[in-house]
């Protein structure tokens, strides 16, 4: 693959990681409890007919 491809892919994945973490942390602050949450991330790339799903559990400790 080309260098431009590698750079654009890395930039996209960094943006996904940073913005997703910020959104999750904000939602957890608003929820204010210590329960666990099931998370799902869906990546869709139009034109490639790609749908990739990642699921996991966010284990949150109660603050206090």
C-alpha cells in the first residue's frame, strides 16, 4: 500500500480512538455510577461493503 494510504489510515484510526475515548469518558461522568457497560463499535466503509463490529465490556469502578 502507498505511504498516503498508510498516513490517512493512521490519522483516521487516531481520530476514532481519541474522539471515542472522549465521548465515553463524558458519558461515564454524566452517568456517575460504577456499573459495567457493554460497548459496540461498528466500522462501515462505503464502497468496500465493509462492516466490522467490535464488542466488549467497559468495567467501571465506583468512585468514592
